[in-house]
C-alpha cells in the first residue's frame, strides 16, 4: 500500500513494489518524485524526518533528515546585519539540505534496490515532463516579478520563455534531471556493490559537486529576501561536509491500548503526545466526533501543548528539553486542570515542568502582509488553495515494513534556484529565534525546531498505523484528529480522514513573520450549525472555511490480515493505491 499527497508519487511507489522492491525502496522513489511534481511544497534542497517500523528488529526508528544551521550563523552576526527576525526567504535562512541524506540512509538501511532504480522515475518526470499543478502555476505567478527583478536564476527555471507555465501544461526541469543523472553515474563509478554506490552518492552530494555548487552560490549571489535587502548565504561546502543524517529512538506515549511514536523535540512531534496525555483524562467515547465538547477539548489541549513547545522544545544537543516531566502524569494533571470547559483560552500558557521557569521568545508585531505573499509555510487557506507547504508519504509492504515520511523545504518560491543544480535551498532557519538563551535560539550546527512530524502507532503492541500530513504548525492537530477519529469515533481509515476538521492558530506561527491569532479556530463548514454556534458562545473566534479545506492527511495500516490505505480528497491531489 502507498498513500501520498500526489498521485504520481503514489503510483511510483506502487510500481516499485510491483517490481519486487520493498516499502523502503517505494518510499524513497516516491519521495524523489514528490520533489519534482510538488516543487512548491518540497525539493532536493529540503529536509525530511522519517519513521520506520522494522519487522526484523520489531521496533520504530527515526531517520533525522533535518539539516543544521551553518557554522557562521550566529545571533550576533545576524544582529550586526540589522536583523531582529530571521528572513522567511532568500539565502540567509538556508540550512544543510538533509532530505537527500535521509532518503539514502533509508535506502541503505532498509531497502533492496539500487540508486538508479529508485531515482529513475524522478529523473524521467524531470526530463520528459509532468503535468504542472494549478497550485504550482499560481505560486509561480505570485512570485513572477520577484524572479524577474531579483532572482534571475529562478526565472530561468520556472518562467520558461518568460511566462508562467499554464496549469496542466507539460513542465520539465532538465537541469535537475542532469543533477540526479550525474549522482547516479558517480555512484555507479564506485563499483557494482549497492551499499558502495549509495555511499558514493552521499559523498557526491555532501562533499562533491553538489556541495561545491551550493557553497559557491551562497557566497557569490546576494539576493533580496524578506528583510528588504540583498544578502548572501552563510552555508558553505564545509557545512555540507560536516553533516550526516542520524538514526534515533522515537519518543513514545502509551494511550489506552495504543503506543504512539514521534520524532524527538528537535521537531514538534511530542506535542501530539502531550495532547494525548491531556485528553486521556476525559471520556472522549461519550462525546462523539464533531460535537462542540469534542472540538473544544481538542482545541484547548492543543493550546497547552503548543505553548510548551514554544517554551521548551529545541535541538536537545544544545538545550535541555524536559520531556520526561512534560509527559509525566503529575505535570499533565496540573495542566489538564487549566482547561475551562465553558470558555476558550485566550492566553499563551506554558507550564513549569519539574519546577523549571518557562521563558518565551519576544514575539514581534507580526505582519500579515508577508504571510499573504506566500513566504514561510502557510497551511491550507480558507479557499482550499495552498500557498507553500509540505508533502507526505506512507508505505507498507507485504513483509510488514512500514514507513511514514514528511518531506518539506526547498520551496521554489522561498529561495533562488541554483543554476548548476536545478533546485533551491531550504529556508528552514527562519524557525530560529535571534534571541540568546532560548531552546530554539540560532546556534551554529543546531537543527531548527521543525514542524515536520510523521506519525506511527502500535495497537496492542503490534504495528498498526503510519500516517501524517502537510500543514506547518497544524500538522499535529490534524494528525491527532485522525487518530482520535479511529480510536474513539469508530471510523474506518478513509472516514477518519474525510471527517470535518479544524485547527487552532492560537500559538504564534513557527514561520516568518510569526503571526498569532489568540482563540482563533479555523474550521470547516461541514460542522453542524448548532456546534459552530456553541463554540462561538464559548469564545472561540471561528473562521469558517469551505467544507474540504483542512489538512491533507494520508495513512496506511496493518489491520489483522489486511493492509489498508487512505488519502485526502481535499485538493483532489492525494492518492492511495495498493493490491
């Protein structure tokens, strides 16, 4: 089974499985295709966290594909440039592109196919073309003048003939095809051994021609960013050479007869576990999905968990993240008591795990103008269109190997295209704070606290569900709703994805310009009118959107003797396939 946010990626993964590959081979091939067909949502210069259930080892592991800040990136240096907030676009916010290393680590550890076999579909789509998504076309139209006036290398790639590619037209990226073809050729020059080829490709990317092109471009091409000035990048070839993906243990929480696994606190993953811990103190079975009490409780627990994210989460190599205390029964009970069942919270309330004193960033007076222009990682808009976001892919094979991956970054609209390579860099460093002493302060070599958060769940100790969604700060709100719809709502996998959804924008955004809307709740209009009225009475500032505007979830499951998959109808783009 394969489920993802784009039909071509899902079909690619299925073709790999039908040719004898396993779930890891299929996920890698799908991931590279996503870079080509959803370039406004992810790219080769981006990042990806991956959760893997190994049937052989009988455990979940995390492949950390989040790149790090350059060694030259310090708060003092950015302050000396006159900046108080990391730019949302350009080169200053570039981090080491971790997606390539993470995908190849998955291939080496769990796959069976060669690099040529898993990269060929992406090369073919880049070289011979694929249908231009209407959302990609509209994204390019939004930044056409920026490309033409300030980012000529992007104009050369994304404005063929000086024009915005029409929706559904055949679009090619021959430069990217050449980049990936050269990587395969350098890999195969290392000999016929599969592992040696993968290692050679990693060297070519992080120590060879890719790293050299990235370092040279960042140093010699100052470009305009959201600060309004032209800045060069700080990322160097040495930064590239010093990075490698890490394989880690997940953070887990037992919830009833389920065990949920997430990434560490260098990502926002543990917020879903904190929400579940809070919700376990309520009788959700008696409420029913879609009721006012159901929505209210989920929204209020999300506010508390995400407030803790703001105060405590960061790269644990650089800051203490008190996860044991944050997930403890005593701390959770104290936090649960803060929930008012009849009123929506309007304050940002981080807790004091283990008696520690929380410290929040000094939030800027956020401008909505930048968000509307498509920088950062906005989630699904009220009209159902996306302005730049993320992708997701889940795979399960007949041998029981299961993958959940959430690739993102390297958006075509956020950073100029490197002409020799055909792709742009991630602007993930915009998530750092230019304030010293915070868990997520900018530090050389640190990972920005990402919002990317794939999910995995076991039921009665057995692997059950791999799932996830795009959506920035909303990801672990939608992931949570899918899980609860299954566990408490008695829904099947597709019903749980299709159910009306919502998300809170109460907590400041992780992305430039860090806007927040206390008590605001984005909610689909398929909720009953009396539910919307009751939520408004409790003080939720409702922004009622279209009936199919919240989230882009996908999932695969092992349910007894059956494998199952489901994808999101929102956006008419997600696709689940299996046999």
